[in-house]
């Protein structure tokens, strides 16, 4: 039986408010038959759910394309719903029949001219101190509502209510973008919110990234001094009429119970100032019900040509966790332990008399004496304050702030404190979980847990470096080294595509790439003499590496198209530096940031910064060459192939001695030269041997930082030292990944010695305990330990490479990955000289499978010999084992090593 399932439009199921003028459609196949592949498809698009008529019919199209298929014949209208369905045929000519009905996408406002609403803001002088304004508008519908859509955005953050109900489940809207060039709007289906007769729409506004405090210099109002709302509600009545409600000068504004709300500092809320029913009919704007101080809003002149439909998946409440314990510290504090370093907030119940004030302060760790520790939070307050309104129990959670924490200090709560009154609300961009990794070592499984929670904590609309201190910025270096790991853990394509749009917007005309995206570091002068925030190797290379990673992981050619000029601009910027166009030997670079071979008190490791810069220059150039080939830019492909060859020659002339040794003798230097493919023959062999020797001299421990660590285990496993890679993975003392685990870490640390053996801390200045960069080891766990990879010629796991590399210390490992074609599984286990390997290849994909240590004549698949009858089209003996070619299916190979 052949079935089509999991239809997607731009990675989403039934999206509304889509801004793409040519949205791409994808589907998966389900079949129990081995070797199933699609031989043809037919795609139809209609405005009718039942397809009584259709706008476009592809006809039967021969081929196996099932991912990112473009319905090129559809002319889209704004605010329209388009249903689509697909029928496919397999290699035997059998049909799936039409896919299940009801799959659609819905467009948003496709042109700026369709925005007829005004930007509105609370009148100046309304807000006492830092209070968050509330805006409202009453309107009447004189007929039954058939359908309604609401489109909204803000300068700052907004949260909407309609007839007393919160609109949607998105948080921190409209998100953080390069606000001068790009501002997202969101679309909501509000059909069920509206009633015939009186209605009220209301909005809270918060400072957010736009107006609030950002960075470590204490700056605020980096993008603007006033928050504002832009809203447009389109209601279609049953009789066909359309009513449009817009933000304009007729709206009213007042303050309410939120007296302060800052992303870094938290929220202060006085429930005695609540305005009951303020967003419901019956609340008089000038009367006693809603308070008599509602005032006219002010209309602002702000641009609308920067508006774009939401590109990223929304931030949502994803899960809740309960505290595991109540602590009385030696200093007398009352602290709850959530058991997990998390990002979000605490929902809590307050008991006691009216007017009682309570405070929650958030921290990541306790100090060596067990006391509440705030040193590494720096100037961020991470504080929630709440004042009770009544004598009854009251429940609260904040709106416009998030905290990074495991421990919460409580002040003012009635005794005895009840743990059941507290819940941790985990908040992050709602990326679909796609990857699972498990193995025989519980500590490695905890490490994998920590890597995943690093993603959860730092992928909140932008890929932040850390979620707790006064920083939380989109550092480009951190993001690019973690990008491939992220694509294993979750469907990160929309997340990165949105962020890449901001990188391109913040890139200078000469190709310069900022340290952070969005680039808030240029908004106000730094107080600490920070260098000009552009153009560090490994950081700026996010411009090339992230789009390429998305292409590899999802077969997404469009991100290469969208980012190609940015990618090319970055390489051309480097090319213009210095006197030699083939070396990058000028400027400031973070180099191997936080490496352990740094000089005392220094942040940059011992690896020469210009060695790192030239290596990344070569790497980025190779990526641009490949992108040019994929996009059919033949002249560019030739040009960048020649440039790459020149860089490699110059790299050898500068950094490889006549005897074939690298002139830079650090672990990271060997790693980068090997992983980036800059060394061949004798030089490659010597670098691999040197790396192994350096590790041995350091008692088999690493000294690498942000540049070397992500590639360290790859450099070993792919160059004859796989057992050394496993040895590094399984080390439990400092410095190692599992050292953090033995110290109770539930996320990845910024420093290898964030907590030292004696319980003291590395430094207050820069010591995050949720900093995902070193979690890039997850890439190696999936690609080398489990053995799941994609071929470049079949990007997006269309063409799988399954090559597990078992090592000493593990008896089994399994990786699972939900790809654009379906579920991929690679599992191996061994005992007493025997090996069993299970591989699942989804329909419409093929795989090259390497069975490590196998002999061709000794392999059995499901008890039978290898052959076409078992779905294996070819098999050959190699030095690494048996190499197989296989179509889709569930395979179990058994053999003796």
C-alpha cells in the first residue's frame, strides 16, 4: 500500500498569514515495501476544500521530487486560503490516490499598501515610570461572523485580547529582527472570538528588545523611545460584507497593573491596579467599570514598508516542570529547585492577605556553600514582584520577560511554602523535535539531554549565546558552530532562515558581518572600549555556514538563493583585506575563544588568530563555490574554485613547513586544518598524528575553545583515531563534557571550568551555565557515533550516508532523525565479537550504508544473504567494512567483527 502523508507548506502544517509569493510544498510517502520510490506526482491547488474546481493542476509530472515543490502556476491573492492535494505513483506505477483533504495554506497581507491601519501609541506622559500601557477599541458587528483574521505587530512587544480572551498562543511577538529593515507581523484566526453585536479588542505593550535594556552597557531605547501597535482585523460576515477594524486615533489608552517589564530585569505587577473586563464589552472607557482615565492614543508616523509576514516559528509555552525540592540555604534564604536549568518563567500561587508583596529572584546555580548565587547574572535583575489584590489565593505569570534559571529565591511568601504552588513554564521557539540519540552510557545520555536543553534555552526567536545575564545576544560564532547540531535536534530551517534575513539586513555594503545579529552593538557607543563589532573569522562566517547547513539538512535551495549575495559579499570582503588576497592576516579576531591554552587571564586561545582566519576564509570560499554550482552560476563557481585553490596554496606556504608539519602547534590548529580539508598526503598524516600526540601529552584531555571543539572529535574519527575521540567523549574529569555532567549540569556551560573541582567559580564576569557552543559535540554523536549523515549530492537526506563508528566504552548507540522524507534510524550494538546494525531508510530516499568491521561473506540481513531480494542493490568490501547500496526499508544486519 502506498500512502501520502504529512503534507507541509514552507515546513508548516496549514499555516496562515504566509508571506511567500511562491510557497513550496512537501510530502512524505508511507509504504511497507522495500525500495519504494516516487516515480511521478500530480499536484492540485484549489480555493475549494472539496476541489470542485481548481486553480492549478500540475498534471502528471515524472520524477521523484517530493520536497520543496513549487506550484509555479498559481497567482496568489492576499488573505486567501489555498487547498492543495497530491497523488503519487511508485516505481511500479501504483497510485497512492489523492492525499487526505483539508490541507491548505493561507496568505497574509502581501503588499505594504494593504496596511491601512495607523501606528498608535499611548499618549506621552501617560505611563508612570516604566508601566506598560494598555490599548483598547470597542466596535460593533451588525451580523453573524463567517470568518475573521487579525494581523498585528508592534514597536516593542504586544499581547492581544479579544472580548476578554487572549488571542493566540504566541509569546514575545513580533519577535526580534533588524527593526530598521525588517519587522514581522503575525496573523491570527479570530473567527471564534467575535460575536454579533458589541466587541472589544485590546492590547498590552511591553518594551521588549525594541525599547528595553539590551547588552552589558546598560543601554535601553536602542531602536526607539515609544512602544506602538499596528493592528488590522478583517471580519467577513455571513452576508458577504467585510468589516475592517484598524488601529487609529479612535483607540483609547491607559496604564494597568504592569509597573515594569524588562527582558533582563523581570516584571513588577500590582494586582490592585487591574482593570476588570478592560478588553470585554461593558467596560466603559470613561466610566467607573474600566476607570475614568482612558485617554486618546497618539498616532505615530512610522514606516510600514519594512513589514514582513512572520518567518520564524512562534515562541510558545512548550512544557511545564515542577520543582524537585525546597531549600533553606545557610544564609537563611528560601529557595526552590526546579531540577533543570530552564528558560521561561515561574507560574505561582500567592496566598495571604490583600496587599502582600512577594518577590522571586532567579539564578542558575548555588555556590559551594549551598547559598543562592547571582554573581554570573551580572546586571540582569531576573526578578518578579507581585502585589496581591485580595485575601484569596491568586495565580500569576509574567508576560514580557523571561528568565534563565534553575533556582528561585522566594521572599514574602506565606509559610509554609507549598511546592505545588509553583510550576516552571518552559518557553522557546516552537521548533518541531526531529532528533533522538541514546547510547549505553547514562552520562552521555545526560550530555545529550544537556545539549537539547541548551537549544531550548537559547533558541528564543534568535539564537542567543546565553539566556540569563545582561547579554542574550545573537552571537554569530556560537550559532554557526552549533547550527548542524541544531538541525539534528529540531526542524530549525524557518528559525535560521529568519535569522539569516536579519544577518543580510545588518551586513554592511562592503560585506562586513556583525558579531551579533540583530546588530544592537552599533546602536549606542560601548562603555567598555569594545572593538568595532564586525568581521571576526568564525563569527562572520555564519553568513556562509548557516545557509549551507540549512541546505544540507533540508535540501532547501531557496536559502542559498536568498543568501547568495550575502555569502558572496562576506568572502569578497575578506578577499580585499591585506596585501595578499589569498590570506586573511589582518584585523581583530576572537580566534579560538575561551580555549584552555590561553594565557592566564586571557580569553583567546593560543592558536594564531590569522591561521584561524585564513582557514575559515578557505572554508567559506569552498561553500560559496558549491552554492554557485547548485544555483547554476557557472562563472562564479569557476571563479571561487580558483580563489579556493589560491587560498589553500597560500595557507600551505604560510603555515605548513617543508617537512609537512603545521607551524602552529596547537590542538585547534591541527583540528581546523584536518576538518576543513586544507591538508593532504604527508601533511594530513602528520597533523593527525600531532593531534593524537598533543592529546596524549595532555593526559588525553582537550585544550580547545569555540573554534576547535566542534570539530575535534571529527578530526580524530575521520583520520584514524576514532578510539581517541571516544576517550575524549568519555572523560569524566576536568576538562571534558562529562565533567560538567558529574558536577550536576543540566545544560552546557560556557567554560570548561565554570565550576571548579573545589566548587569555586571560574569568574563572575562571563560564566554562563547555559551556553550551547560546546554542545556542538552533538553533531559528532549523530554523524559519527550513530552514523546518520546526508550526501551533498542528495541534500536533505534524500541520499543518506549511514556509517556508524563504534568505539571503546559504548556497547550500543542509536540515532533517530525525522527528515523531510521520513524517519531515519541507525542503531548498532555489539557483544562477544558480534555486531548488529539496524538501519531504517524512508521511502523515496536511498542510502549508502557502511557496516564497520564487517566481512562481505559474513553479513546476514534478516537471516538471509545480501542481495537484491533483500533490498540491497550492491555490496562491496572496503577497508572500513562492507559498503552497501540500499533503497527504503527496515534493515537488520548481523555479522562477526
